[in-house]
C-alpha cells in the first residue's frame, strides 16, 4: 500500500480547515490572524474557484483590521490549480456536467479542456437519453388517457340509449381519437429507437475511454 506524504497529508488537513473557514459568512479576528492563507488558497485552487474568492476573506477580515496574506493565498491557489487542472479531473467535471470557470493556467488548460470536452460530450449524450426517456414516458401517459377516451366512445356507440345522430357524432370522434393514438404510437416508436441509438453511442464512447 502506498505511503502518504506527510507534507501532503498536513496540507490536506489544513485545506479541510480552510474549507470550513470558506463556508463561514464571516471570520473572527483570531481566525483572520491565525488563518493559513496558503491552505485557504490551495483549497480555492483545488476546487477551481476564481481568484476573486480572496475578496470575500478580505472583506471579512477588514472588519477586524486584518489584511489577508495575498502572496501566500495566491501561492497556495497556484498549487491547488495543479490538481484541479489535471486532465482526469477535467473529464470528471465534464462528465458530470459541471461548469468550468476558466481558471486553469495556459500551460495546463489545453489538455484540461480536451478531457473536459470529452467528458462533456458523454454528459450531453446522457442528457439526450434522459430527454428521450421523458418523452417516451409522457407519450405513454398521453396514450393511456387517449385509450380510455377511445373506450368511452366505443361504449357510447353501442349504448342502447344512443340516438342515430349521436352515433354519427361519436363515430367521427372515435375515428379522430384513433388517428391521434396512431400518431402517438408512432412518436413513441421513433423516440425509443433514437433513445436506444443514443444509449449504444454512449456505451461505445465509455468503452473507448477505458
């Protein structure tokens, strides 16, 4: 089993504390004075946050006449971005449909964006599959209601109390409902075909990534 780098372990622990501080609406004077600005910057970088995140801490600490160590924050953020901008993370973010704030430095951004784009393409495929599934479900529900209306019209046609003129009207309405049901069944068929095609494309793309 791989041994953890003590320095990295300490940094992660400090970054976890920084995350707590970042989640606070404000920081106390002691927090501002004792804050590990490198760790806070690292957490900001590893999460892909914009550099402007420091302004929130600057605002909070200004209330206590404390100025954040901007140099240490930026140094930590740069280190954090090294991890955030790894291609595998770009792919993961794209695959999850997570937005990208354009924070990666130029030397890392090309490969990051390539991987992000590949993941985003699969995400878009999945979204299209989900859209088609919703369409099929909606059309099936519509068809179910329509079939109930058709059954009602058929019952009207054979009901003993239905007059000849009512039968003519009911028959016309029945034919209209049946034609509409035919179009809905066709829509369901094509939506399923398209959904299954997209599923096959997605499965093929995912196999190619392994």
